[in-house]
């Protein structure tokens, strides 16, 4: 998922651009490493889950749910603070801080000796996720020339997916020999209790899961070093009256004429914003109610459609389908690969097929897949059919609800309140994600895997009806046309 918004980078009609594309790509990729670490840190807990649960003796639904969802508290704090702090101190220092937090908290989780310490480090790591998820796309959009902006900002979504896949592959590689070790030590007919005891006392249960977290420090250090070398956002520099520094960066990006035109346009945009800022007061005004409800509902639906439990609770889902831990982690890596492939599908289709068709396809597709998954679990069908249905769900989500919701909520809000309204929608998303992640163990215990997936299927049907009746198509329309359409239909 891509989180964050900003005012657009300058557009310079009629100005000959001699763009330094190598430099532009370099600083954009460095900033997008925040997305990679966001994705990595977000899913690493799923692979470590069967091991740290045994290590810390987590047995209740409350403990398991809290271990998997606590990072979202930090995400809320990071996302709330990102806008205000980056406006005061700059985009670069906050992204540098996020890189440092990723490195420190990953090592902290790897060394945690108590469950309390583990939770504390996860929450601090969530702050890094909240900062990076908001600021990486913002920074890229503010340094990118207009004709490259869409492509460059989209790499942040790709790096998130790549981070998810790399984390899943690392998790699998670290414990790839677990099944063979169990069989060699206990024999093929060992009981489940004996296997659990072996895992708890083995290298895998005592040390191996710690490396899943600690290895996140390596890309974090690279991100930290990279952020020390990239420039500050020219737009922020001009906000602070540091014109010479902004001009220097813009000249390196596009040459002197590009820099002069960009400085002039940014100054004009800043003057316009000062006279038109209305902030949160207008967001919650009666005239904005319908649009705000639309954005919040879509953000919540993206989470409550249930797909994130596959990433965070994949071990339980695949174990219920008859897989052992080694096979579970290999299957999780397959989910990351499918996620990556179908993200490319989304990037290729969102501007051709439109937002509404993809959203409707995603909602109805997930409803059918969840229905089939529920039937498999209810009928005791295990193994490959469950794996294929889970991969189908990941693919369906990755090409529809995952990216398209972010496109839509960045388009539907009026220009003058877009930043504030986006903040409200993003906060709703993080809260919804916390509720989803925390409640899954309770639903799974009360309803079983079949009932739980049927609940998510019912939510997807409700989401389909909401999109069908409430979401207008925004493809091919200017932001002003979208605003007029929605304000006129309030």
C-alpha cells in the first residue's frame, strides 16, 4: 500500500527540460527504500510468529493478537507526526530518522529477552513505518519533474511489494531445514507436542527467528546512508526561504531554466495555499460529509476485506490447511511473488480500465475466493487447493483494492482540503488495520477458519454494493472535474 500525499511538483510548460535522469532516479530510489523497509518490517512478523510465540509462551488470543497488531500503534503515531514534523524540520531529516529507527528497532526485536521488550520495539518500529509510508512518496513527488512524477512515485508501491517478498524469502531461507531437522531428530511419526517442544528449544526457536528481525538492519543502514547524501526537498526549502539551496537542487535536476521556472511556480503555489488553507475545519463541514464518508469507507474496506491477515497470520492459515512450518514459510514466499507480479498488472490497467471496474472486480473476486476457502476448510480439504485459493486472493487484491484505493482517495477530495482529508482517511485505514489484525485470533477461535473467511467474504459483498452505488468513475477527469461532480452530488 502507498500512503501519503503532497502538493504537486512544479510543471513548467514551454521550458526546455534537460533532465538529469540518472540523478533523479537515484534520489527517488533512495527515498523509495522507505517503502521497501515498510513492506519488509510489516510482514517479517508473519514468518517469525510461530517461533516467538513458542519462545514467549503466548497462548491466549489477546497475547497473539497484540503481538501481531501492536506495531500499528506506532504507525498511527508516525503517520500523525509525519506531516507536522516534516513541515517544521524537513522531509530529509524525518526520513533519515525513520531509517535509524528501522535499524535500531530491528536489532532491538532481535535481542528482546521478554515479551514486554519485544512489544516495545515493535511499537517503535511502527513509528518508522508510519513516517516512511507517509514521507517517501511525498519526497519523491516533490523532487520529481512533472512528466516523470507518476512513474517515479509508483516505484514506492513497487518497493513495498519487493520488501514484502524479500522478507518472506529471508524468513524461509533461515528455517528451510527445520522440517528435516525435526524428522532426523524425532522421526517421521513424532507427535505435535514433541515437535513443538523441539522447535521451542532448537536454534530455530531460540535464535533463528531473531535473525528475521535483525537482518532488517542491513537495508536500514543503506537507507540511512543514502538519505544523508540526497538533497532536501526543494519545495520545503522554498517554504523556509532557502532559495539558493532549492535552486541548486533544481538546477542539478533540470538545468538553470528549469530551476528558474520551478522556483517561480512553487512560489506562486505557496502564495495560493496561504490564502486558501482551510484545514480540518472544512474537512468536517456539512458540505464535505459525503466525500469524507466515501474516502474513509474505501480506506476501511481496503483493510477489512481481510487480505492482511494472510500476511500476518499465514502460519495459522496454512497450518490449518495441513502444511508444516517449513512448507508454510515456502508458501508465504509464494504469496509475496504473486503480490509482486499482480502489482505490475495494476500499474498497467488502472488508467486504462478505470477505478470503478477494478474496485468492483476486486470486491466480488475476493468474495467468491473467500467463499471457496471457507468451503475447503469446512469440508476438510487441505493442501494445494487452499494454497491456490490464497494465491488467487493475493493476486486479486494486488491488482485492485491494494493500489486503486490509494488512487481514488488521492483524487476525490477537493484541492483546498486534500492534505487534511487524506490524513483523516489514512488514520481511519490504520485504525481499521489494527482492528482487523487484533480480532483475527478471536474470530478464528470462535468461528473457525471457514467462518472467518465467510465473514470477510460478507464484508467484500458489502464493499461491492458500496462501490457500485457510491463511487463515480474518475478515470480521465481532471481533479477539478472530479471535485465538481462530487460536490454537485453531495
